[in-house]
């Protein structure tokens, strides 16, 4: 049996930094009550973090919607 080798995720792009800065602006303006983040590192490992949750049901709902959006926009090759 061969060893599994994680695929190298796409290189860090300006889109990642721009997205984080946009959400940081929301946080600094006091517009957010909580946030969750997930990411894929270049070595294939994943990470996740979240702030204090003020509405667990709203946060879980937002995560579920994001999951559905990601699946809907993924190409067939990325879904495997």
C-alpha cells in the first residue's frame, strides 16, 4: 500500500490577505459578534479557530451555509 501524500494547496494569494483584511475591518468597526475560520496550510494540514460565541446557533448556521457554498462552487475535480 502506498503512502498518502497531501496535495499542495494553491499558493498564498492576494485574495487570502484581502479577505482577512475585509473581515478585520468588520471586527474593528464592531460589526461582528463572533467569527470562525478554517484554513489549509501548504503542507496539507488544516487548522480552525473561533472567537467567543455569542450565538452558537447563528454561528453553526453560518458555517453550514459556507460549507454548502463551497461545495456548490467547487469544480468536479476539487470535489474528490
